[in-house]
C-alpha cells in the first residue's frame, strides 16, 4: 500500500486536526509505513469546521480516489506538515508514475515556492484534496461523449442496413451489432421459414436480414439461385460452404477454388466416378452396410423396450464406408482408429466459434484436419507405389493415381514439370474434402429415407417387392451394378427423398462486388447470399409437398421437366462431382435395409421436425425399433476379406 493514509481517522489527522493539544504525533498507514502528521486542535469551532470538511471530502469520494489511483511504488515529500517518510532521504522514491503521486509532487513544489504566501496549512491541504478528484471528474465528463458515440454507431448501422435493404421484404429494424443472430441460433427452421415467408410476399422472390454485422440476402426463386450458381468467380460470388471454412480447411480447399485451376482439378477427379470405378465401390459399400446393420439390430434388441436413435450410427457407418471406398487397404486398423478419433474432433469443432486458442474445440479441430490430411497423403503415397506395379485398382485413390501417374510419366518424357495437383500432400487434402462432403449429407439422406418409408407404408411395400424380384439375401451374392440399375422404383424413392429433404438446404455465397441480381435490385458488395435449395425443391413439381416417388418414373419424368428445380446437388461449376456415388449409396442402403430388417419409428410429437446439425435430420435423431426380417443375413466372404 502507498503511505497515504486511509480511513476517517487518518484523514482527520492529515487535514491537520487532532482532538488534543498541538504537537507532533506518529501514525501508521495501511502498509505499516510510519509517517509524521501535523496535529492541531483549537477548541470546539475548529472541531466543527473539521467535521464539516470531513463530510464534504467523504462525499466527494476522496478516500476512494486515493485508494484507487495511488501506486505503491512512488511518492515524494509533500511538505513538512504532510506525508513525509522518516526514512533516510536517499531511500525516497523517484518521480511519481501515477496521476495522484504526480499531483502530490507538483503541489509539493508549488508549496515550497509559496512558503511566504499567507495560506493556512488547512487551506493548502484542502486545495490538494480537491485536485485529486480531477481524474474521476474527467471520466464522468467523458461518459456523455462515449454514450453519444455508441448511439451514433447504432444509428449508422441501422441506416446502412436500410440502404442495403431498400425495398426488399425483411425486418425494418434489427438489434444493434448482433442483428437476428439469436433467433437463428435458437430455432434455425423457424428463422428460415420466416425468410421464405418474406420472400413470398414479393414477386422478386428474395428477402433481407442482418446477422452479426453481415447483411444477408435470402433467395427463394429458382432462376435467381441459378444466376448465383452460374456466377461463382472472383468479381461476382465466392462460395462459402461453411462460415469458418477457410480457417478450418485452409485457403486451397476444393470448395474455394474457381477458374481454370478448378476446372483442371475436376478433370483429374472425373476418372474416380466412371461406371467401372462405381462398380468397384458398390461391392465395398454393401459389405460395410451389412456389418453395421447387424450391429444396429443387436443394439436395438438389447435396448428393448426402448427405441434407439440411429443418427450417430448412420454417421459412423458412412465414415467407415468413405474410408474404405476412398483409401481401401492403405489405412491400417490402428490408423483407422486414430482417423476416427481425429474426425470426431473435427466434427465437434465444426459447430463451434472460431476461437483458435490452445485447448479450444476449434483449435483441436484445425489440428485434427492437418493430421487427417497427412494420414490421407500417406495413403496416396502407398497407392502410387502399388499402381506403378500395374496392379488393379481396388478403391477410389487407385483410380485417381492410375491416371495421375500416367500424366506424370508423360511430363517426364517431355522434360516438363509434374502436372499440378499431383503431389501427395495436395491429393491428401482433396481426399479430405471428399470425405467431408460425403459424411453429413449422406447421413441426412439415410435418416430421412427411414422416416419417410415408415410414414408411407405403400411406398415401403413397393420397394420391398421390387428388391425381392431382383436380389435375395439367401443367395450370398452382392447386388451388381446392373441389378442396381434395374431397381427403378427404389432409385425414384431415393431421388424423392433427396428432393423433399435436401441435406444442405442453403448454399451460402459472398458477393465479391455489387451484383445486379434483378433489374430493380443490386446485391451490395460483402453481402452473404443464401440461395435456397430447399425452396427450389417445392417449386414446379406436381403437388410438391407430397412424398411421391412416381414423379421420377419414366411415365411422368418430372426430373426432366423440372430439372432446374432439383438443386440438391447444386448447379454450375461447383455441382457435386460425386452425385452418382451418393445416389448409389442411398439406393443400396434402402434396398438392404428394407430387405434385411423390420423397422418401426418411435413416433412422438414433433419427431419429424427439421433439425440443423448442420445438415438437416429428424428432430429425434430418427429413433426406431429394429429386428431381423430375413431368414439369415447374406455372407459376402470374398469381399469381406478384401475389406478386412
């Protein structure tokens, strides 16, 4: 503590009053430093004046100011009647560092120069005390300016929002700084439904809102959505994908590429999804689906009479499917365990704020992404070595490396540099992009397929009848690519599931420049634009709110008539390159699930309401009762050994 004394007794002494006769007494401050104080008392009048002065000083908050402002490390002699250390003068502290000590030092100098001026000690000390409250008074005097600044910023924010909004429907006023972020986080479904209602109220088919400093434009109209998808380029729209994607995935993620580099990379990826490659994947997919369905049934029977939620189970199945299809034999069981752990950390961080500090979920997710990409890069190296020997491809990376090695060899013959996007690290990063794209979207579709088939028993009966006429589990044979193509109705069911419940309902973009979306409205630079895939799915189609797989039949062909409204896989340069693989996975799951398993939804109020995680799924995570339906499960011995 500073030797300036606190408490009413010390203050009285410092002001020069003592109940007893004149003389010099000794007192101790809060820190034990002994100081010399001037003592005086002159009868009742002086005591009254002292008490009155003490009350005035106390009201001004002098004590609080002294304790708050003074520092412990510096003070100087004020006067022979004020705070003076009796220690050796050589131990006195140097020039003051805090405002109060500076005042004391200045007043000490002033008092020394004015020794001959006829001011009583009491007046001098009261003059010093009154000067101590200047910092507090300055703070109070600044408060109105600070409040005015905040109000000015709020006003500017509202005016800026209204200028950008212009005549678009949407909230007239928004909360300062955060906008409508709270309603969005609390109930995303309700928030976007409200945006859709706003958009329907005008012929433009768009609406506006404001979220945490960002002006947003919601697009319901299909043609306007196509206009955004067709203009993904540096001076129009940049695909966002995820709000913090660049921090998490890095700048070179496939999502953020555009122009010639993006075209070249997609050309290199194309061989991964040829009919021959897809036939290879179909075999691997069936083995993994079968193994997981067995586990699901066992878990459900162990939980009787309770139902089980299958969202996490479906996600784990999809993760193993992606690992096996993408990198096949190059991921050892131990590496697979580490991979699953890192992917779990990534999934957790995906839904957190981008606070990149040690120990945070986001930092763990970012580091996990680096490890995952590194693991996949090692798989790329192993695949290159195997493909150089001329062996047959057994997974996606083999097909990719087969074509890449050919281009590398051609470049070497001509003395050119290796082709772009051919290093192990680069390809490992792009493999992770595939993995991420395949996970949550496929999980969403599988869950909605189960929910919709349960609520439409007539559709379920038709699917079972069709599959039974093409494939039998007792045959112990895999469903072939040809048999999969024969399942016309099951494929129509899969497409209808994706239409009525598109996994990614919105595809956010950022306007890089002002963009004329319509003749009457120009999207301002920096706005976040949300083309709604979900809303497009309910435009054009016959009775769009009805789950009707027949719309995709050869007789009706609504998938061709309303092709522009079917945007579940996107459109333009960034249309999903693996959509055929995704559809095959869903059809295989439906065919095997309804054939091998009897299932019943645990129906509760609101169980099928949409929940964002971040793709959409049933609110109850699709709780079901499961039991085996077939006489016995099929046995795929040869392929099971390959998968192991």
